[in-house]
C-alpha cells in the first residue's frame, strides 16, 4: 500500500527533474493539440496540472495527495477556471462515479507507481468510450542512462529498481514491449507510441552539466527531438491507446 502523503513529501520537482517535467508536459500538449479533445480526464496532476496551459477545455482531475490537491485547487481559483472538476481521491475509489464521457484520459508518470497496474488499466477502460484516447507515459527501462548503468555494473539488469525508484515507492520498470503488452492485455489497443527525451546520464550528472554550462537548453531541446529518432532508448516512453473493439 502506497503512503501517498509520504510520496508527496519526497516528490520535490528540483534538480534535473524540473527540466524533465517541462519536456513531459511539452509532449502531452503536442498530443492534445494533435487530437483536439473536448473533455479531458487527468489521473494524478501532481504539482503542475495541465489545465494551466490549455484554454477552454473542461478537465476532470483526480489527485490523491492532499498537498497536490490543495495546490491544484489554489490554481483553479487563481486562474479563474470554471470548467475544472477536482476530486481528492484515489482513482480506483472514485472510478464508479465517473462516466465514459472523456475524449482523452491522461495517465502521466503514474502507471509504474501503482501496486496493481493491470487492475488500474481495467479501471481506465471503465471510463472509456469507443473514441476515447488514453495517453500513458512511464520511465523507460532501456533509457540510455540505465543501459550505461548496467554496463558500469551499477544495475544488474535495466529492469532493476534503482535507489530513486524505491524512495518514490515505484513498483514497476517498463520497457516498450512490457508497456504495450500490459495495456493490450487489459482491454486497450495501442495505435501510437513514442519516446520523451533522450537522457544519456543520470539526473544528478545531467543537472551538474547544466550548472557548469556543459549543457544548455538548446542541447536539451536537441535531446528532446532525438527521442523521435531512436525512441527505443528514450528516457520515457508513451503509448496512445483506444478501447479494444471486439472482433466480429
């Protein structure tokens, strides 16, 4: 059982993660722009809910951590958003109160943290209609920095839990094949996948290189675009899915 308040205390967006958050959001906003959903469900908004960056799209947000919930509520007030519905709850505890009315469901940086990802995806399917696009992104076991860690002897296998995985109560380390398999085994069909950012070194190393001017944001933009060319080695991977249609 996850201690969600402890997780919120430990999840501080600082160091290189502050850059990664920007690129993760950039990819999601590109996908939203591409598919033009009229109503979005965001499962777990964390410290930076998407509605801040989007005009006039109704959002339903489910956030279990009180700290993040209260931040989201304050942003709703600050930005005078009247089309946001915000729940302080775990998704599995409220799924039966939701309706399959969403054009897009966003599950960003979450599936690898839940205790039972199969059950979690099954619950997502409950609130899908035939046109709903489900976007899921997770860290990639085959990220270059994890492959490098394995060759250096830090990891025995790229799927091993790192110290940071354990601190943040993460339960799974997915690669492209295992992510595709788990969503397809649980009622979704992948129609698009890709990577978010190319990270050759650890967060600490990347951040130090930013501090010393070895890297700058022009290089980071290049690493983001590089993920489009060799997605199997991206820092994070994503799938866009729809509910599986039964064969006739």
